């Protein structure tokens, strides 16, 4: 069950509530009783790391690794210092 954050616009009370996804949002403030208790938008409490579908299908393309290493790093030959892509990165 997710944890939802609520805030009362009348008294300023902020509190977390454990609710089922299908439950109706709370409206009455437990402290002052006003019907100005609203669910807040907040970040998810987890972070996806490592390899998986989210890294290959949804990750920002600008942060993806290059498809293949330069020839001098891949063991397929050597390049001069002037034309070496690995030397340009450092």
C-alpha cells in the first residue's frame, strides 16, 4: 500500500497516511476538522539502478554509453595520439 502525504490548508498540518490505491482521498483534517485536507504530490520512495528494461528502454539517450570502444581500447589496432578518440575525452 502506498503512503500519501496530506496537508491542511487551514491549519498547516502535514501528515502521511497509508492507504490503498483505490481508497478515496481524505478530505477532513484530523487536527482541526476542516474539509481542506489535500493530498500532496511527492517523489517516489525508490530509485531504479543497474541494468534492466528501464535503463535500455527509458533512460535518457544522452547518458547511454557509446556502442563500441575506440579501436585502440578494443584491441583491434592502434591510433595516433592526434586522432585517438580516447585521448580527446581526457
